[in-house]
C-alpha cells in the first residue's frame, strides 16, 4: 500500500513555537474538558462494543442480591430489607468499578504505553483521572440502573421517599466520594503495583461486610460507625437507604442522612485534594526517578 | 508554574531560539548494585527547521535524551531547552509545541477503531470535536490507513500500527517532533511511507524541527541534515552525514556477503593490510537472515586477495562482494572500535 502523502494543513496556525505555547485560560480549560471527554470515550465505546459485561457485571452479581432477598423472605424480615439488598446490589456496581477498573487504570495505562502520552499531553493529569472516572461512572450507572430496575420489579420493592432533593444529592455525593477514592487508589496502584492489587483483593470482602452491603450497617455497632466515618460506600449506602425507606424502623444507630451528607462532602473534598496531590507527586517521581512511565520499568 | 517570558513573534526562523539546546546534561538512574549513567555530559544544539539524528547502538542514551527533552525525565545535572523553554520548569509550554512517536508504541485501546482512537487523542491536544474528526480523516489519508479506518486497533499490523502512531504524533501540529526509532520493526515499504511522511510534514512549514533517534544508519544518512553519534551516554561526533563520513581514513571499503562465517571476523581483522573487519549491523545487507555481511576496510584493493584466501580457509563462500563508500557505520566503528551489532546493553 502506498500513502497519498497529502500533508494536512495546520489546524491552528502559529507563526512561532513561542506563540503556539501561549494559551489563554479559556483554551487551557477547554483542552482539559476535552481531555475528560477523550479519556471517557473508550469506556463508553467499550460498553457498546463488548456486551459480555451484561453477563459478568449484571447477571452474576444479581444472583448474590437475589440470594439475600430469598434469605430475608425466608426469615420473614421487614419488607424494606429486600429493598436494602437491592440497593446494595445496585451500589456494588460503583464500588467494583472503583476498586478494580478505576484503581488499576493508571497501572494498566503505564503497561500499554499510554501514560507517556498523557504525561506529555498539554493537559492537567486531573482531567485524565476525571475522564477515567466519568467513563467508569457511565458504565456503572447503567449496571446499577439495571440491577435496581429489575430488582425492584422482580421483588416488589416499594420505596418511600420524602426528601427527593436530599436523596439525589446524597447519591451524587456518594459517587463523588467513591470516584475520588478511585482516583487516589489509581495513583497508589501505580506506585505500589502488585502489592496494592493484593491489598485491594484482600480488602474486598471485609469492605463489603463493614459497608453493610446487604444489611443495615447500624447493626454492626461501633464497627458500623467506623465504616461510616471512613468508607464512602458505607456512609453513602446508609444515607440512601434512610432516604429511600423513610420512617422505616430498620434504621437504627447511624447518623441522620443530613449528617451523613456532610461526611460525604468531607470525603469528596479530601479525596479530590489527595488525588491531585498524589498525581502531581507521581509525575515528579516519574520525572526524577524515571521508572513510572517506562514500560516494564 | 509561572508563565515563561514570551519572546516577540519572530518574522523568520532565523529569529527563533535554538530548537534544542542541551548543556552538560547528565542522567543517572538509580540501580542495583550500581547506578547507571545513561547520559554523561551531553552538549547539543539543534537549529529550528533541522532534521537532526541521534545515531547509536542500544543503550547509548538516545531514548534518555528524548525523554528529557519531552519532559518525561529530569536531567540529573545540566540544562536542556526546547525552543527556549526549560525542560525542568516550563513543561507546560513544551508540551504545547511538541509530540513524540516511538517505535513499537502500543498506545491506545485495542477495542477502538483507528478513527476513534485518533479522535480520542485529538481531544488531549484540545482540538474541537468536529475539527478533530476532520483532522483525523486527513491524517488517516496522509498515512495511508484509509482501508483500516474502521478497523479495531488490536487487529492492525505492526506497520499499520506505526502509521497510526505517526498520525497521532502529527495531530497537534507540533513545532518539534521527537521520533524514537520510528521505523523499528517495519518492513521496507512501511518504513518508506513513514520516512516520506516525516520529510513532507517537516518541509510543509519552515521551522518545524525533528529529532530522530535510530540505529538504522541508512535511515539517518538518508533523512538527517545533521546527526550526532552517541555511545555510552556521550556524543562522539557531530556533523552532516557527509562530514562524518569524510572522517573515515582513506582506503578501500568492501562489503562482503558470505554464506557463513563460523570462525568469526577476528582472523580476517588480524590479516596484514586489513584495517578493520566487522559484522554489518544494517539489516538490509543480509535480509534473508541466511547470510553474514562483513564490512572491511583495507589499506588498498590488493589486500582483498589475502582476505578471500583466509575466508576460503574458513570454508566461507562469498555470496556477494561490493566495493562501497564509507557509511555511518564505518564512522561509528572508527570512533568506537566496534560495530553496532557488538553493543552489549539494553535500551536506555
């Protein structure tokens, strides 16, 4: 095959490199936003192009949720417990996406040779992380929506929501805190590689347990409180349950949704600040030690 | 990071600062048991509009220098500037005017199609959405990937993959393009497309600069305005290909292709009148992998007789014999005392 060798015209002609290097704030912001879109793009395309996720990410986890539903019914637990399990199943989508896909992403990007390109692109590295998060959110939202929708219909879950605004706010804050944590984990994974991977693997089930994924976290007493203070999934899920099943007698021993919303705000702020500091630290380490961006290095 | 002092817009490329200005750059990697010095006091100037080559064997330090100039690495000592911007402090400015393409690069996401992948990268350079798609199509045409436009990245051949990488590298109209072994592993035809495209792209706008690293001597000889020969982190010689080849002392240079050379080149090199005998590193001399190519430098043509006799004694048969002009490999051997193929270390 022969190339036609028609050299494209410059899309943004400049008369010198110095002029080309001078960007307005608006152009810088626009480029960062475009980088978010660009990085989210492959995840969205992947969702459409590889439907196997329907089986692995929806059907199989839904079986776990269903198992809890049947146990609660067999024990004649209050009906909202079925709803708790369905909500927990839906929120699992985000948690799994954060600790596996999001956390491993930079490590994987390095392996692919993409990290060099991201580091040398004229964008903030935070926009790359945001792009990863938004791409992950897109696929996880779909999965969560399917689990919630099917679970609600199949198991006759009846929600009693009195504060829609707060419920939506808490949900968004939970996502913000979860994906903020994912951004931090992404940097840690890149720094510590397999050790971080093993740690996450070891922590998966304990986090499920202390987050009260399939039961009210308040039942864990002090351990539940600790989880609410530290784990976005635990505090977010508990607040969502309180708001989705208002007035239920099952909510015992945990702070009010308003307080939990404040905890989530703090988690979002801290995790984003930490993620920003860590990615800059990573870049500095990469440049000074020369190992992080080198494939296999 | 504070904004750089913005120089006035020049009226011609003569007014531009050096495209690359490297002073006393050292780079030491921490390693066990001993630190590795990849660059050891490199000084280099590349003018705007030049196509400059770094020629050296694996491990010479070429990639390290490129990583420093592309802001991926900090120098341990010394300073480096790209169009006047300091690589240590003005990374943002440098990233806005440069791009890098490496040989064997596997960047991107296998499930994306060629068009989608390029568009994705266009977003990292801030190209508006529609403009990005238009530019992607232009670049696909330019590199000759029209038929693969909707093919998944994971199914591309090595050559197609490298054309895609080059298209990505040209996406943001860089003022300076770093090409690190861009034709590594490509067949002759794909390598030709890459070289033609690089040359055409550079010629289209005065001031566009290319720094090319390669261990293919013919490629550097053909493409570069000037080059530096690098080994063990030092620049050994610098000049135009013609200037460098003139450094090789007078004598007769032959290229012998043999069916085998089980006794090695040492017995030949030891013959009276043989100034140098090395195995050729250039793949093109022995494309079938069945033959062995040897470069000879003799005091005069008459010495060839004793060489042929010595080869016959080794049961080595001549497949081809060519009297040739000095090559850059001859220059390298003259400077270093060994051929490229003898370099022991991995890439740095």
